[in-house]
């Protein structure tokens, strides 16, 4: 078999050329796929997905409304507690100091 190949290093060059060619073909294929994905228009959601998004938006708006009500109630409670005089506390003297 070695008699058929005058220079064994010549075969290494042939295999290197074949490997390099295959690698370049693969890199070109990947580059074309990447460019195709970048150039195609974005896919819009279908009707079911839009219905789901609308439902989630409605629930979020309802939660925001409920949170606003809770904040108002908390503010009212804080104001009432700030105005209330603690039970058993001595009345404030003329300088406003409790004893």
C-alpha cells in the first residue's frame, strides 16, 4: 500500500484540504441560517395567545385597583392611629410633653 503513495505527507495535505472544505461548508450553512432568521419578520401571536394576554392584563389592572384601595385604607389607619391618644397615658402638659 505504501508503494502506491510516493509521499505519505501528500495524503495528509489531501485530508487537511477535505477537512477544511467541510468546515467551511458547515460555517457557510450556519451563517446562511443565522442571516435567514435575522431577515424574516417576527411572528405575531395567534388569537389564543392574544386572549391569554388580554386576560392577564385585565387581572393585572384589577390587582392594581385593589392595591390602590389597600394603600388608601392603610393611609387612613395610620392617620387615625397618629391622632389617637394611647389608653392610660397622662394628658399632655402646657409644653406638649406627656408625663
